[in-house]
């Protein structure tokens, strides 16, 4: 009788490599840096030494970030995001200034968390006067074509 030598059909785990942004940011895996991520659209800041990031496409809400506090940036290609945009990783201790206005029936204090109440100035960073508690959650405009 001939012995059959079947190859194992068990699935092999994929060979995973660190994401490029992780490799750029984490120099010592035992001590990952304390960072915040902010997504939006870069514009010119009126504050010297700062970079402005608009948090929505209506350009109503924005943050001014000390440029020296930005440790990494990933520009979003227009093939992925038609308007472009950027993900910024910012040192946790950087003093981020939140500005903006909310117009319309929605309560700005519920936009990031879905909970009633709260301080709308915490929406970008989670800090008093900062911005969103979870800055990488997208801001969803229920009516992107204007308010009717």
C-alpha cells in the first residue's frame, strides 16, 4: 500500500506586520507614546505656531494645535476620501484650542457621545475647553446638502 502524503489544509495565520504609522510612532513597544488622534481638514491657523484642523466639512468646528505637538500625519488620498483630509497624532499634553459653532436642531453636546448634556468644548480632546471625547469618530451630517 502506498502512503499518501497529503498537505495540511489547515489555515495558516497571516504574516502580520506593524502598520506603518504604528512603526513610525512606537519606538519602544514596552512604552507606547501617549497620543491623541485628530481627523479633519488642515487650514491656516490665526495663532502663530499652530496648525488648524477643521473637524467638519462645513468648516464650523475647528481646533488649533501647537505645530510642535504634532508627531505624525497621514494624509488621506482623494481616492479614499473625496475631500482629502488628514489624520494627525498629537502629544497628549499638547494644549489644543477648540473653536466653532453648531447651527441647527441637533444638540452639540450629544454629537460625539449620543448622551444628553455635557460641555460642547470637550468634543475634540475630551478635556475642558478641548473637543470630542473620541476625536476619530466621524462627524456625520444628517443632511449634507444643506438645511431645508
